[in-house]
DNA sequence: CTCACTGAAAGGTGTTACCAATGGTGGGGA
DNA sequence: TCCCCACCATTGGTAACACCTTTCAGTGAG
C-alpha cells in the first residue's frame, strides 16, 4: 500500500494539518461524510500520508468544532449538523463552499437582519468622529460606483461600510460578525443574487444610514438599516428552496 | 519550581489536555496572561507536568480559538481580545467565569436584544403544534413560580422558554445561541441582577409572547419580545460601568 | 435458548526520542 | 555604520511504544 502522499495542494504555506483539516471539514459539512460515519486515526494517516500526531491534532480541531466526537475503542464519529459550531469561521467557510451554500446564506442573512439594525443604532451612539466621516464618504462613493454599474468595487465598498458599522458599534459580539457579513456579501455577488445595477433605493438607504449614524440619530439609523435589509431579503427571495 | 503536577481537578473524566486548556484559557481571557506574553511548549510541559503531545494539542486548540498564535522559533504568543473567537462556547464560558463577567453579560444581552425578537417572529411562523402548546404552558408555570417568588425554578423555566423559542425559529444561527442565552440568564440570576420577585410586567410579556407565537402572529410576537427585552436591559442598567 | 461472565482485540490516550524547517539574534566584515 | 551570514532556540513533523477503556465474541451454566 506504500506511502503515496496525497499532498493536497503542494503544502502552499498551509501547515499540513491545515490541509487535512480543510479536506475533512469540507467533506463533513458537505455531507459526503454522513453523520454517524466512523473514522479512525489510522485511516486518516493512511489516506493523507501524515503522521499520527498530525492526524490527532486535526481530529482534535474537528472535535472542538463539534463536527466529530472521539471515543476510545469506538473511534471518531461524524456528528449531525445540530452539534456543529456554526459560528466557527471555518465551519461557515466550508458550508459556503459546499452544497449547503444557499441555506447557509439565507440563515446568515436572517442573522444580519437581526443584528445590523442594532449595530447601526449603537454605532450612532458610539462611533468616533473619523468613523462617522468615513461612513458618509463611503455612502457617496457607493452611489458613484453603483450608478455606473461597477459591481465588484461596489461590493468592496459595501463590505467596508457594513464592517465599519459593526466595528463602530462597540459591541464585541457584533464586531465578531464582520467576517460573516463580508462572506455573505461576497457570496451574494458570486451567486448572482445582485441586480446588474444596484437599485436606487439601496443607494438611498445606504446614504440614509450613513447620515443618521453620522448625526447620532440612533433611531433613524436603526430603521433605515432595517429597511435596507428588508430590501436585501426581498432580493434574496427568488431562490427560496421551500414553499414559494 | 520542580515538577509539582498541578492536577486540576483529579482528572475527573477530563482528558488531560482539557484541564490544561481550561487553565490557560481562563488565564488568557482573564488577562492574567496579557496579550503579547510569550509561552513555550516546554514551559507548558513543565508547568502542568504533561507530555509534549498534550502541550501541542492544547496549544492548537487555543490557537483555533484565536487566543494565541504559534510561530516557529518565536513561540506561542497571547493574542489581544480583538482576535478571540467570542462565539466559541468555551471562550464565553471562561469570560463569564472571570473578571470580564459583566462586560460579557452586557454585550451578550445586547445580542439577545437583536436576535430574540426575530427568533420569536420566526417561531410564530415555523413552530410545531407541540412547541406552541408547550410555550403557553411554560408561560403559565412561570407566572405561578414568579408570583410565589421562587427564583431558581423560575429561572429554569425562563431558560427553557427562551431555548424553545430559539429552537422553534428554525434558523440554525439562532438555535446555536441557545447555550449563550442560558448562560446569560443563569449569570444574571447568580449576579443578583434579578429582583426578589419577578416584576408583573415581565410575567405579562412572557405570556404575551407565548400567546402570540402560539397564534402565529409573528409581528405581535416580535414586538412583545422586544418589549420584554427592553425590560431586561433596563433591569441591567444599574451596573453600567461607563457613562450613565 | 438465554443470559452472564470472560478474555482478547481494537483503537484512542499519553509518553518519549529524534530530525527538519525556520526565523530572530548577534557577531564579523566591508 | 550597516549589511550579511552563521548559529541556535523553538515549533513542525515523524516514529515507535506502553497503556487503558470499551466493545464484542465466545463460552459455559442454568
């Protein structure tokens, strides 16, 4: 059976267990490795051509994300989605890369709808002067790019603005969602859920949010953000998989 | 300094690295090990009397939570709070156990205020018949216990009701916050932030939420939950550390 | 035929020793 | 003074081993 190193991706800076971790994480979150499926350390060693140490470390990481449990004699068992740590950045990443993509995108969007309005309100209270200035600046730039239909740079600004709002909220739990929101916005564009040209309402609402936050009007900021996200949710509705 | 095994808790089912992980996690989140502080595997081995393997595995775990980074030749460096994975259950647990307790409680409460109203609305749409029935049942029981001033079992029901709502929402991101909400409610009671006898308004609002969800009136459920949480936030205000 | 005991095997847990890679530090030369 | 290079501390990775828990099959008694 020989050694036959698989060498996933020529070890491009990725520290060995990282590649193994990625491979297994993807397979489990994609459902290729169904819940209840059993793994063994020996199996992992053989399959990826790594040492026991590496196999054990990746297994520990998977376990700490709730993707597997490890028990003596019985081995490593794949866990059902309900016990996955869905806020773990890598889990989110894997799910967005796999077949669960639009389900994940939908539940994350619902999370955004919950969090971002309050984050905007908090930002209106807590943001620094520089942050407020940057916000209105961003909204203006977004209008320019949006009206000229340049989707990629528009998305970058969109990400920057929402990230800035979360950061400015001063709540660490909100700040920690920065990457999630960025991933959602990127995924949404990649999935073609954006119109060719951002709708004028969205541009207006971004403006409104920025100005409200800058002016410290937290209620206005909250409702504007709520309307903005309602817009986003409606734009997403077309790909509903369940009842129409 | 010698060997001096620390033996945190006589290995009661905890698999060795778990005790080391807990000890280090607590120290880092508590700030005892300040950001920038350097650790080495040898140091961990010596201090806890464990083998290199165990030291390495715990270090990987800490790294995957963003508490440290590990680089060759440099060693293991404690990271600042900004890079911690604050949705990681163990990180939340450690912070609630340490001096950052009320800061953590406050930011988590703000998260609840964002999420739970939408979760209630979703529950009003998605809950099963059994879940709806259980909700009104719980609200009734809470009223009984609340009016008789039995705080501990009241808290248990409170936790059960909010957990049920999150679960019934059908959104995995909301469901995953079940433990967080439970921890907040428990922490709030332990910290003495609850009045001796739950205020009548709170009891009424729990009732209202339950009935609205049971009836499928998602807007009513959302606003009732919002008012309930406003109540909670106000009860929490007294211990504000910053500007009043 | 069923149930309880027993023993072996499977597979994670923990330890040790060793070599490879890497990047900071300090010394030496221009 | 400044730059380059060699050294070495420290993690990354491999290998081989002892140990302990848990499962499971086989066996014997009732």
